[in-house]
C-alpha cells in the first residue's frame, strides 16, 4: 500500500513547468483527491519532524499512486471555507475539473465551528439557575444549538454547490469524542487551547457532567452531518464516533488515542484514516 502524494495548491495548480515535481503532477497519479478542511488534515498538533503521521491525510494508504491536493488550514471552519473569496483556490480547482478530474472531494470541517461556539451554546450558572438538569441537553440553549446546526448545514450546501454540474463525490467525517481537559495543542512552539475545557470552566459546568455535555454537542454535529446525505447529492459521511480510545480526564498530553484535547495521536489518525479509505473505496471506486 502506498502513501498518497499530498501536495499544495502551488505545487499542483501553479507549478513552474521548468521545475516539475512529478509526484504532484495529476497526470502522473492514478487517482486524484481534492482535500479541504482543518487541522485534522494539516499538522494536527504534532512535531513536523515526523509529518507522515501528523494528520489523517498522511495516514491514508492506497494501492495506486494517489494525488491529494490539500487546501486545509489549521483552525479552519466550514463557515470560512464556504465563504468567498476565502476559498477561491477550492473553487478554482473545481473549475479545472476537465484538466484535473477529481475522483473525490474529501472534507474535514465542522469541529472547529463547534468548539469556537461552544461557550455560546451552553448556559452559564446564572442562566440555568432554578432550571432542572436531568440530561446533558439541559445545559444547552436549545434555540442556539438548533440555529448553529442549521448554519453548519447551509455552509456545507454552499460548498457543495461549487461543484457546479460536476457531481463529484464528497466524503466528510464526523468527529470522535474528545475529552474536555486542560491539554492544549502545541504548534511550532506556540500553545493553543484548550477549548472545551475553557468553555466548561467559563460556564461553571459541574465536572462530572463535562464528558456527557461534550458528547451531546458532538453527537448533534454528527447527526447534522449525517442528515446532509439527504439534501446534498453524492454526499457521504464517515461516522468515526467510538473509533478512538478516549483520553482520560485530568490528563495532559498524550492519552488514549489523543495527543491533546482535540487532536488524535499517530495511532488515532491511522484508525480514522482506515475508515475513510473504506468509504472512498465504496463510493468513489478508489482502491
């Protein structure tokens, strides 16, 4: 099985003909995938000294030479990705379908939207005063959560429309269950996050309910993504929930299949990648 040739927009679309990297030339690859998304498709919080296992894309394996044009950026959201001119490169690559026939579009998005907005979806201690809490959903602002999920759907629909008349299969993944914990990500010496931990602390959620509340929100996101298969043509969702070993609460750094609060470790990314490989083979004929 082969590692994919993961290349940038500049390497694939704007490559100087005098300095061609054949591994990034669509004509020298049997399969072509256009990838867009967040840090699960980029550096994912691991050291760049061993990049092959630092994200989902580098963990994929194929039987034939496969080009992945990777437009993902750490911290990106589906809201930003679907906006123009933010994703001009995505739109342009799609419009070049006749020159670069894509076998699939692979998306990793929605997770950052959720963690960025989590604090606005959860009631703080004052807002939930005298409100009975019988289940994780009781901590949430129902209207805000519903509105957020509807917006997620609209952003994916907008991105899918960029395909125009080309009904290229779109494959997306849900997010497995992170554990809210004080375990930030580290990028090139910078410390970023944690996110869910801060949202729980800010809202003064009882610690014993952190996992249940986080799981409820990620289940709502997964359900929204899965529902889009009915409204977006050739839209396929890889449900990755319950794939990874959960990180233990009150730990920092590597725990279970997680490197930090929201990024899997090497083993975790390999597990996610294996499920995505299966879906690509099933719906796109990619082997």
